């Protein structure tokens, strides 16, 4: 999940992790965890209308990783269930949390 997109910067630079998520809009509850075809599964209650599910998914990932919402950026897949996102400020604890979430 953190392949070549994960970059380690030098002193003063933030670490960035790029990962693929699969969004499941209209779920009974919001949850982040599990894996589907190599992508982290993000379930959101928001419908797939006007970008609401995408925004809810980005917020859910930020919350699950313990980073601010602005640290999670959509790279591609705005109109798709499969999205590529980037998380800035990904320290070792965030990377460990990603591994735990994908194992659920």
C-alpha cells in the first residue's frame, strides 16, 4: 500500500504516503479497515452524490490515522470508488496504523 509513493524527506521535510482506497458509500456506519484487491476499504454513510462520499472518506481516513483532514489529499479517482490519496506528515506511528487497518 505504501509502495514507491511513500517518500522520506530530509530534515524539515514531511514524509508522504500514497495509498489506494476503495470507498463503499451508503454503508450503515463509517469505518476504515480491511483490504479489497490491494486497496484499503473505507466505508462511509454518505451517498455517492456531489462528492459527499469522497469527502467523508478522506475525513474518515484522516481520523483513523490520527492526522488532520488537510493532511489527506485526493490524487485521483474523484468519480470512482477506487481512489488514490496522499497522506502528508506520515510518521512511523501513521505507517503502523495503516498496517493495522489493512489487516482488519
